[in-house]
């Protein structure tokens, strides 16, 4: 029994080591600083809580049903990478070139109300998807899930309860880490001020554009490799 718990902690540690560089809650924190600046404190707390839950749900769905969903809709991993890259790139452009100044004749109050409308629901997109559980994270979760189940069926390695518990624990820990990071972002906002938030927004916008382009490149190369292998 003790050996099983040792294996459980070992697999959880491996899962966190693999997921953290991809999930990277700091990216979601930067998105939150840029897009949540118009929200009230109550709305911010709600969006943070929902983003954490959405992230956990996306990861668990990707682990337990990701392969089935992708096969059912005919979606390939390269297609997932390319579509995710387009979403990330679009978000990056909107952060890099924000339309803060309204059209001629528009009052500051109208601009603020439009900002509130745009930033009202940011928990799922972009904080959870693709900010934390992006295409890279989903792709590696699906890959690891298939390998884990195949390996377990081949050599009967881990007990069934460990296979069930590990993804739940890893997703829960990552969701909790995201929640802590986003809650700390409010203090960072008051510390660095509006100009600092704008600067972070521009820098993160540029990085997101780069990430989006890289996702598209990776997906394109994977499609080319698949066609060459098929040919």
C-alpha cells in the first residue's frame, strides 16, 4: 500500500513537471492584468474563481475524453495546434494594438462601458483557454493519457485508482496555482499602476503573437510530416 502512494506522488510530480512549463499561470496572470482592468473587485473575484474551475475542467476533459472528442469530430493534433495558434495570435494582436481611444465623438464613459462589455467574461477565454490550458497543454495531456492507458494495459503497471487519481490531483493543483497567481495579480495592479499594466499588456501581446505563430508553424510541420509519411 505504501508503495502505491509512493508511485502516486511520483506520477503527480512528473505530471506537474510536464504541465507547468506549458500551463504557465504567469501567462494567464498577464492576460488578466491586461483584460481585467475594467472589472470591479467583485467581478474580478468571480472571473478568477471561474478561470480556475474552467482550467481544471478542461484538463480533466482532455485527459478522459480528449482522444474520443477529437476522433469524433475528425480533429487532428496538428489541427488543434494551428487553430490554437490562430486564437493566441489574435489575442496577442488585440493586446499589442488596443483600441483604447474610441472613435470621434465618443465619450470616455462610452469607451469605459465598451471595455466593461469586452472584459465581462474573460474566465474561459482567454484565461483558462488558451491562457492556461492551451493547445500545447491539451495536446500533451491527450498524448500522455493514451500512453498511460496503453502502457498500463500492456504490462499492468499501476492500480486503477492511481490512474484515476493522478490527473485529478495534477489538474487540481494547477487550478489552485492559477487561482493564487490571479489573486496576487490585483496587488500587482495597485503596485505598478496603469502605465505598468499597459506596458505588461504590450509585452505579453507581442509574446502571444510569437507563441501563436510558433503553434501554427509546429502544426504545419506536423501536417507536412504526416503527408510525407502517408506518401
